[in-house]
């Protein structure tokens, strides 16, 4: 195994000190390594024009805007923090986000989709992702002890941005989880992997989504994030205040998300929250 370079070690230390998640650290290291390999030079020998040329190359390959912006974040961190060249990061431009409405499943499509997942563990994990509005990484990271039936909440640890929060636990989801627990008997991780000391890999959920789409013949492109958006939309249609939904799902960009959710909701099904008389 090749010895780690001092530059790579310093970047890892910088990310660790700032408490960046392991996934973010891997993503940043991969992006900077790819940048370096493209020019066949150490990244600390490359400048702003090289960054621009690399961005042009990535766009020409048809890279998605989230992946491109993840690379921008990595390079901004590398130059601004690890190299201490504060004048460069603000000049590395982010890609402009296309304004696309999120895909949302209706109730019938959701049932068909989940029923098409043959694995009990994977189906329960996806059901939990929908019923609690969780990200894929949050769903696989749940522990048995995170399910609080007394307070009817689920504790989510180290969500996006490393933040903990509580999400709602409906009676129906609790019943599903209890049935799953009686059959699977998980000990520590709610959805353990083949090695029970580790949680199920997030890629298992992504693969299950692709397979379920094919099995059901759904024309929509469904991902774990689709389940999360469907949850938010169904809450909105049921009369839940959009500000409460924002808190439940820990959306940071509230205005942008609120507009997208309102646009995907069926206007004929949105119920206005009832007002209690004084």
C-alpha cells in the first residue's frame, strides 16, 4: 500500500477537525484526487485556471449538477482551508441548479412500489424512510434503541450536517417495525448488514429502488429521496403546515423546498389546517 502523502494527510486532518462526515470526507478526497489525476500533477501546484479547465471538462462529460457542485465544494475546501489560499474559493463558481420538480408517488404507486421489494429488511427500511421522511443514510443508520414507542418518535443521529433530531413515529409504522423485529430480531442496528456489527449498506436501498421500479413498471424514476418528497407532499395534502414539514425533514433551504413541495402537491387534495376556536 502506497504511503499517504503529507498533503492528503493534512486535508484529512482539516476535515476531521471540522467534523465533516466520513461520507463527505471520502467525497472530497475523491474529487481532489480526480482533479490531480486529470492534470498529472500534485493539486497544490495547480491554480484557478486549472480549476476552471477541470470544470469545463466535467461539464463536457455530462456530470450531474449535484456531483459538479460536490467537486466545487471539495476544491473550495482544499484551496481555502488546506492550502490557506483564501482568495481562490470564492472565485470557484458553483453550477446553477436546474429548477426541476421532484418526483412524487401517489398512495397507490407507493403501495405497489413497496410491495415489489422482496426482502423484509429492505422493504421495512424503505417503508421507514417514507413514513418518517428520512434520507437513505439516516434510515440505514438507525439503531434499535432509536425507536421510542413511549414518546412516538424516532431519534436520528448524525443527519445532514452532523445534526441529531427527532422525527415522528406513526402508530402504523410502529406496528410494521414491531412485526419486523419479531421476525428479524435485530440486536444493535435496526437494519444490520451481512456483518451484524455494521448497518446495511445504503447501496442496498438504492438497488432495491431500481429493481422495484422495473418490477412494477412505474414510468417514474424512484429513489429513496423520492419517498422522502412523497412523504412531505402527502403531509401537505393532509393539511400539515408546511413550516412543520420543514422542521420534520430538516430542510435547510426552506423557501426553495416549500415552492417545490407546493408545486408537486395536488391542489384538489390539499386540506387547510383546521383552526381551533378560542
